């Protein structure tokens, strides 16, 4: 990627909210243009009414089979999987696809350290990431560099040993390294590190490239993708959902996928499924280009800091929390940035004295148990949820989207989602009604 910062995760938006001029050079009306399918199959009518501030205000009636709210990696992956199955699907994003947490996160693509309940889904995501270029048309700077989780105490090492044993059946093939083995393999590691756990096939990617590419790929195979289309109203008449947007669109479909990230709780509550979700704002920074010294993505047992180095030499680091400017924007906190720099000097001595050239944050949705909500609504047939990934949705997102698409087309998913049911937050959980409105796949491709 051109630019003095090299290949770094960064949304191409200006502080005033407008996109930079290069980002505006897209195919005219592409976001609101129907796919190339026949009019009978697409079954919609779209008419542009006005253009205000670069966003087309629409007058439209769209009959489709599934509506996805949220253009992050989960929602875009779901739209892509549905379109590949031949399902008529519309993807709605209030800003630009991939411009929120999916596009401004650290870029870690790791299975190591996830709760055991997430590993079946994470393993499926690992397979999808292995075919990323074929799926979305770019490699997204995805590298299976390995993920190294550092330990700063013997207690940390014991935790890494316990996790390696507990996760053995899932095939992560974790390698435990003592102090001597760590120094021999990674001489840059600071003296404070007493050992580590390595997952050799985990890695990292550029979220700024990857997340929007999922939405573009969905459009390419027939999904309708509408950006700058904030949802203003959602209702259900007993047969189908009707969704209206601030851009003037009205959509109707028997399936609705709630993938609205940190804001998804509002829609869940509308259908009597409130969740105790709260927002977090991870603090991140990038350094000036440095001589290459680190060829692996890293984290630390117990948290506090994570770091990776990109091909240009810049190091991307994160840790701690920032603060919200408003519901849509956040900044890293000064205290968190200082902690990142202090931890970096201890764990990664080559970073001592390096200049931070940019800092940023985003808005992530968290639930108290740090598990996502993923699967069917228990109060409204046809409603599916996919949100609350606690800052760790980038790697698992493609598999989460695929699982939601399976629910639409088959009434269940090939990987159990029971651990992620929204019912765990209800005082008297109920079982979902049997799925009777499945939309069978029209094409032979049953997965991403």
C-alpha cells in the first residue's frame, strides 16, 4: 500500500467524517446499483431521488430474501456466503463497509488464547483464511507468521501449559518454549519474558484491506450493498421484516441478520432480547519504520500489550483502553499509550526509543462473559444475531458469517452455536421455534 505509513490498518476517513478523495473514486452509484441478475430474480425497484453530501438519498422498494444490518467482517461475510449460495441478500452499512472495528483493529488472525468454546468456529475460520485470495480477490497482506504468546512469570507459564493441554484436541499444535528456547528462536525478546507459547500457523493481516474486500466480494457475486444507509426503523408484520434507512430505502425480507457490532444490542432489545453489552475502545499505535526484527505476531499472557511488525518495518502495537468521543468515534487514552510504550520497551527492546507516528482507537462491543451472541433469536423467527466479539472478531468473523448463512439456508449450522445463544442473558431462556422458512441454496457452493 502506498503512503509513508506502509501497510497499516487505518480507516480512510478524515476527522470531519468525509472520505478522502481517493476513496471517493469508486464506480458511480456502485453501492446502490442492483446486481447483474435478471429483474425477475432480483425483484426490486430503485430510483435515485437526490444526492446530499456525497451520499445518494434513495426512494426504493426492495423485496429480497435476507437483509444484513452491519457491513463489518461478520455481516459482509454472511452476505458473501448467502450470495454464493444464490440467496438474494441486501447488506446495509450506515457508514462505509469495514470502517468501524472490523477495519481499524490490530489485525491479529489468531486461534491461540480463545475460549475453548470458540475453537471449533475458529478452526473453520482458519480454513477460510487459507483461501482468502480466492474468496475476496486479494491476499489482504495475510501472513501465517505464527502467534507468540509471551509469559512474564512462572504463573503465566503455568497458564500457557494448562491452555495447551486443554486445547490439544482442537489441533492448534501449540509449542511451549522455555526461557532458553525463546531466546534462541526470538533473540529480540526482553529479559522480562520467561517463556512463551507458539501457534505456528496463526498470523496477521491488514484489516483496512480485508474487511472492505469482503463486502466488495459479496457485491461481485450478486449481493446488494448499500453504504451510508443507516437503519431508521425495523418492524415485523408476522410474515417478514421491513427495514427503512435514512437514505430512503425500504427493504422487506423473511430473514434479518443483526450484525451491527457495538450497536447491535439496540436491535436485539427491540425484539425483547436485551443484552448487557458495553463498548470498549482499544488503544493502538504504529511506529516509524524500523529495521526488521520481529517476524511473528505477539501477545502476552494476562494481556496488556500485543505487537507485530509489517513488511515496511512499522510496528503496530495495542493495549489498554481509550475513550469515546461520541457513539461513533473514539480516541486512545494517554495513559493507555504510555503503558503500551513502557511495556514495549520491556518486552521488545528493539522498540526502545522508537517514534510513534500515529495513534487510533475504535468501538468494540463486549458482553460480560467475553463471548459473542451468535445464532437465532429466541423471540422472533427469522431474526439472527452475530455481535459482541469483544475485540476478537477479525479472525473468527468469516466463519461466524458462514454459520449465519447456513441458518438461513438450512435452519441450522454445521458447527454448534449453543454456547453463544442470546438466551444466556434471559432470566427464563426459551428454545427457538423450529425453522420453517429456510431458503435452500440455489447454487452448488455450500460454504465460503
